[in-house]
């Protein structure tokens, strides 16, 4: 190695906290034999910066920041193929959900689109208790690239013509249907 | 057979035709179905990423409502993501008493509690195993012979928590389709991923996944699916998928109960083919 690594204490401290949160997952990953079945089974592996197997190796080695910054976790579509095929029985897809949660919590998500997608969905869910597809997509495109919505215009108009899109006025004031449940969950998570 | 019906959010919007045809087919088969009162979103694949506890509490809220509605009825889900969330939550709560206690502390603000007694079922499981091909065949008024159908299961219908089918090579639809008189087009993408939300967040990756499935199904007259997310991706994105495939893809995508309803001779108001993006003009 010709490049020297500057040791950043803040980053290391943050890493320690991260390692703590990932301890149960890392314990399970000790079983991994690096056979690569996860990578071979993944439908979006070709678009990833770390293949699934490389990612698990980095988690084993404690290189968690790098994993949380990767595109890989946001390209997982939760198809559970690696999960059911893992010959060591490691719940891989569930572990990716944990990695996404940690990345989102720390605001270090590689993908602005994915983070916006989760936030918009969660907001609409909390507000109305049920998904409102049109408001969710509007919130998503406003938070990402409003112009990219144009690429969906033709599809949107067809869906509107077929009655597949339900237009409802947003209700932005007053208590949301699941506000209290969301608040209680946040409180309980704080206590843990 | 009596069920508590959990429609899930998509059934009130984009996939209304799935709800309508499901209820019509179950009524024709003699099932008693009651919608779960006051149901809310199961959290989809989003809640557990926002907060791991929320990802268990949101499905548990609906399971608690189902437990209170009583009668020992199974909770019937038609969306594979809702189904997976209920299965996942029941599994996690059964294995972890502390988590169960925490979840109940949260549900307390809604005046609810969950004891873990509700069984969640997928529509495909109910059709294949509670009713089965013989009961379905008995209701067929117009056999769909001459129609070639490509079954498509998607991921979360059978992965990872399916107690009723093989998680990698599912076969539950075969006997049902045979009962309708169709020819079945078997293909290697029957349980591949449709791309789910990647079609929105990473379209360059997601559209390829949908295109691969559409191409594998091309020799058939139509695709049948049992998941509203899969349906949305396969039916609405065929223009974009055609660009990836390099040729025009044009194949109707039906929900399984729509195809069953067609064979039962149910009226179009129960099937709502007019809502499809790719027009359904088969065997009618």
C-alpha cells in the first residue's frame, strides 16, 4: 500500500457505535464460508459497487462505514433469493434491512433517491394510516428531481385514463392517523 | 370457509381490480369474507428500514385487530408484501417474548394488544389448498382452452416464509390453471424478482428485471400474477421494458382471480379489465 491512512478518531468512535448495533448480524456472519451463492443469486448484483459476498466480508471485518456508503444496500429489492439459498442459513436479506436502517439513521445513504423514497412513504403512512400512491409519488419527485417525473408522464396519464390513480386532496393539518403510534414507537426505541 | 380480509393499500388504488375479482371469486366458491375493520398499512418494505420496531408494530396492529375480531378466522392477504410482513411479524414475536412485550406497549396507545394467535394466509394458498382445483373446476362455466398462460409468482409470495409452496420453484398455480382449461407456459422466471421499487428509485436496474420476466413470458397469451406490486411493474412498464428488450413487448398481465373469474363467467364489473394499461382482449 502506498497511500497512508489517516486515522480519524471521530470516525473510529462512530464505527464503534456502529459495530455495537451490528453485533448480532456480525455474529451470524461468522458462519459465512464465502461460497458466493448470494452474489450468484442476486438479480441486481451486476449494478452493485460491492457484490453481496464482498459486502458480507467487509461487514465481518468491521468495515461497516464503507458498506453503509455503498450503492449495494440500496439495490437490494428484498427478493430473499440469497436468504433462502444461503447454505449456511444466514438471514441475509434481514441483515440488509438492518444495514439500510443504520445508513438512513446516520444520514449517510449513498442514494438520495432511496432515502427520499423511504421518507415520503413513511410520511404518507403516518399521516393517513394507508398509502396514497399519488401523494407519495408527488412527495418523492419533489424531494428528488421534479423534472424526472416527466419521464413518467405518459405512463401516469395512461394510468389516470384507466382509473388506476386515485386523486385525493392532501390533508396537511391536524393529527395524522398514526402520529401517536409512530411517536410511541420512537419513545420505546429511545429507551432501548 | 370464513376469512378476515386484509386488502392492503394498493387494493384501494392501483389494484382495485384485484380486490374486486378476489371477492367475486371467493363468493362464487362459497367463502364468507369480512373486511378487517380499521386496518392500516402493513408498513410495506419501508417501515422496517425507517425503524426496526415500527416494521413489526405496523403489521402487529392489524394482527391485533384480527385477533379482536375473533372467530379464529385466518387473516387473508392478497398482496405478497403484506403477507410477508404478517408472516415475518408472527415469526419474530413467537421467538422473542421481550419484543412481544415492547410491541404491546406500543399498541397500547391504539387500545390494542396482540397475543400471537392469528394465522396469515396468502390468497394463492387459500385458492390452492382450502378450495383446490376440484372446487374451482366445478364452478367453471367457460373453459379457457386455447389460451396459453404464463404463471408468475414473484418473490414474496413464496419467499422466505411460505408454508405452502417451494420458495424457489413454486407450483401452486399449476393445478388451478389446469382446472380452468388453459395451456400453461412454464418459464425460468416464474419466481424471479419484478424489481419492486427499483423501477422508481433505480429505473436503469429495475426495468431490466421486469423486461427479463416479460421476455420469458412472451410465448404466452397473458401472464397471471398474485401480487399487486408485480402487476404494476409488469403491466405499466412495458413501453420502457420494450426499449431494454430491443423489440416491442405487449402482453396482458392478469391477476389470478381475474382469470378464474373469466372462466367462472363473472361479469366484467367483477373483473375490471378496463383498468389495465396493456389492454386485455383475450378469450372474451
